C-alpha cells in the first residue's frame, strides 16, 4: 500500500512538472509562430478519360452527370441515362475538399478559377398534352462552393444548388449563369449572371445581354472568377469570342465569411426544368490560397542549418551568439526513465498478486475469445451505448421520421459513417410478441438481401426492452417529404420512384421475404435521387403466413402508387363510415380530400374519370397515358387475393409499358377477408361495391 501511495504521489508531482514546463514554454512557442500561405491548384484542359485516366478519381459526379469522351467535357444532365431530360439535376465537383477559410484569422481564401462552358438546347420526348415550345431551353449552370460531396439540389430554378432536405444553415456560394427567368426568385430575365450566398435568390445579378452575351446561342463561353480574401473583392470576367480579351461584368466587395466552412468542395451544378438543355463544361482550372499559422516552427531548418529564434547573429563578426543549452531534453529523458521504472514496479507487484490469486483459486479462467474482424459491409450487432453516442443520446434534433412502430434517428458512427437508426416502441413490440430470437432471425435474413432499390441494413441492437435496426443513411430524405411537403415532385421522378420500389419489392418476394411495412414513409432517396425501399417491418401484425404477407405487400404497394400519383396521403374521415352507406349520389358529391383515397380511385374508375386522380400541382407536364396505366396497376393491386391481384414480378413487367394489362372489373369487388386485401382495407364501408 505504501509503495502504491508513493507511486501515485510521484506521478502527480511529475505531471505538475510537465504541465508547468508546457505553460512556461508556451509563451516562447507563441512568439515563434508566423503566418504562411497554403495553395491548392488544379488544371483540367479537357475532361477525357483517354487523355487523363485519373479524371474519374479527381472529379466526383452526383445525380444526372457524366464524363463525355465524345465532347471531352462534363455533361449535365446525363443524356445516356434517359431520353426524357426534363427535371434533372446534377453536380460535378473536385473530389477532395479544399481549405477555403482560416478560422484563426477569420479570413476567407483568395481564389481564381477559369472555365469554358457551352449550353446546347436539347429536344426531349413530349407528353401527349405538351407543345413543342416546352421542350427547348434549360435552367442554367453554376460554379459552386458547397459544404459536402453528396448533396444534389432540386431541378428547375434551383439549379441543383439546394433541396428541401438542406438545413437553414446550409452554407454555399454559387455564381450562376441562368437561362430561365423565374420572377419569384428575383431573376431580371432569362440571360443573366447571379451571385448566390446561401440562398437560391441571388444577392447580385448582371444582365448578360448588356455585354453582348447570350448563353443559349450554342457558342463556347469563357469565364473567370477571382476573389481577394484580404480585401473581400470579387470580380467576374466573361467572353464568348476566343479572340477577344475577357470583359469585366462584375466587380464589387462581398463578404463570403458567413457562408464558408474551413474545408469545402468546389465544382459545378446544373439542372433542367420543363425545358431541356445540355450543360457542357469543357475545361477548368482553379487556384485557392489561404493563410495558415505555424504555431511551433522548427528551430533549425534542414537545408541551411541556420538557427532561428533561439540564436542571435552578431553584427560585428557575423557569428552566432550561443545561448545556454536548454535542459528540456534532459528533463524529458529523466521523466521517461522514471515513468518506465514505475510501470515496471506496478507490473511486477500486480503480477505477483495475480499469480497468488490464481494458485489459491479452485477455478480455472480461460483466456478471452478473440473477436473475429467483421467485414466493412457486413451487418453486425451494435450496443445501445454506441447508438446513443451516434444519435447524441437519441436527441429530438436527430429525428428524421416516426410512425406507429417507432422513431427513426439520424446518426454518425465514430468512423464517420452516417446511419439511420430505427428504435421500435415497446408497445409495438408487445403487440407482436417479439422476442430476441424472432427479432434476430428477421433482421439477419433482411441484412443478407442486397439490391440497388433496397436500403442496406448495417446492423441491429437488442438489449433489455430495446430493439433497434441500423440502416445506411439516405441523404435526400424520405419521399413523403417531397410529395406532401414543400415543392412539387415532377411526374418523371414519380414514375421512377414507383418503378424502383416495384423492383426492390419484387426482389424481396423472389427470396420469399415480405416487407410488411410498404408505405410512402418507407421510401427514401439516395444521393442520386434514386428511390430505395427501407424501414422493413419486423413481422406481420395479423400473424398470417408468408405468402399472404407478400400479398399484403402488393396491396400496400397499390396504395403507395395512388399516393404518389395524387400527391396526397390516404386519409379516412371518421364520418365516412356512415356517409359511404348512403346513396351513390351523396358519394359522388364528396371531394377527393374528404374521402379515403382508395374509395375515391374506384369511384373515378367506375365513372371513367381516373385522370382526376393525377396531382394538379404537376401542371400539364404529365404523360397522361403513363399516369392512367399506373393507376390501373394500382387498382389491380387492391383486388382480392383470389380475384386478380397480381404478384410483384408481374407488376414489374406491367410497368415496362410493353404488355397488355389485365382488364379491371367495372365495379369494385366485394371483400370477405381482411388479410386478403391488406390491413387497411376492410372496414364496413369498403366491403361493398359502389353503385
């Protein structure tokens, strides 16, 4: 005991000595700090993988963007992805973050970037109710400084800069070359340059026509943007004639400090709306210079062996005047020796104590079993403390969604990986009679299923009364936010959502696995705005067999399709139960928003007015034939299981538009068993046909 106490006292004394040394020596270190400049530059004369194979590593493409070897350029949108290029958005950024702000001096970086670009009109296939004028044009191109490398903004007037999932404090800077006038965002015309600071509403705009520029004339334009961080002055030069010097179109003082993080990503974004346009970036070079402080510079340079700071040079004989040699190395040596000695003494006595306890014990302790390393993409078990730390104690600020089964949290693991954590409610688990064995069997089977349209499961957690599933995080959020929240999801994007969900669900069913929670809130958008199906249900609440569970998935898929097409949730009014038992004339007078969505769809089918189901907010840019076919598929999904309800494999085929759909009955069939038509169908008022 005396030896241990002495060791502790000595360690405290030693720590105090080291702290005093650091504090007293810190002043000298601060005096020797000096400012340097950090410069990052890169040049891309052409964007061709044959000329520069590293281009695919240096440039990161997001959304609808590609490297075109034909034009040796970056193209936004990707013309090889789809014939219909309306409502597309994409980004092309330098793959490594660049230091654009010095937090110590609160000084933004000075930068200069030069790039050439060309905007070409493109003709997309038109819906049957559109005019040819609606196919030409585009929204424009931006030079962008963004805080992350995964966000893709919305198409149309947003120019791929922001989306609805971005927080209010989302920092970015953009210089836009806009070819579409949107008065609601303060655009002066359809041919202007704008400077955007954290908002899609430009802080300053320049009428390009005043300088004889037309961005839509198909010519190659050269732009140069410079910013002096010390004077906070930005200048922009643009010219379309390669033989003519660049002309200055903007020069003013702008403080970029509030819109910068220390490290950000630079590149380009572009988008199309109702009109289509190919945005080509043909060449690009940039240079960023930021101040930085060396707080502890070396006292001797390696090349010239000249002493700095610690020695002074005599002006008479030009010889260094030496100071007394510092005793710091000797003190450090003594401290290290003493620490090693103390560690050795502690190990010696602890070893003797452990040996005695081992000899006197009647039990034999086996060495701990070494844990096998887990592959990076293989699902694993998490502890509650790990997930609590990742979600900041399951903070309300990290909630990204909730339903009757539980709450979905955003989380960040210690390795920087972003995840979504579904924490199930104890009441919900109690209703399922869920135990660890059933939970683990369900989650492990789902984690082994891999498909581009399914959200990967990264792990699980089961502790006392706590069950959680860990998913890969989808940065563009849930589809219901885009359907029922701010903004309008275009028809082309909605149709892709339906097809992606159908493909993912069909793959699940091919593995004899049911999803058990098919709804709009279970569909998410990845970084490329591709829909993926996640938030799997643990088991069927009605305890039915696997085949019927998959049939319920089909029914709920039909409801999901109706919600996507109509842009509204399925909502049942309490009074509907009595209203629906009245005459058909009273039912016909009910507005869509006052009815259960499925009831309304069948009524419109019986009247031959299914086109009224289509969300009016999308305007006229809707392929009506495609929309009507999708509604028919949704109604087929809600037929009784033994009376025409298709399987998901058949639905995927129906969505290709190449086959003939089965004929729907003129009236809605009578449903006798709830499980045959999904958990939300049979409720008195829905078990009889509409007259």
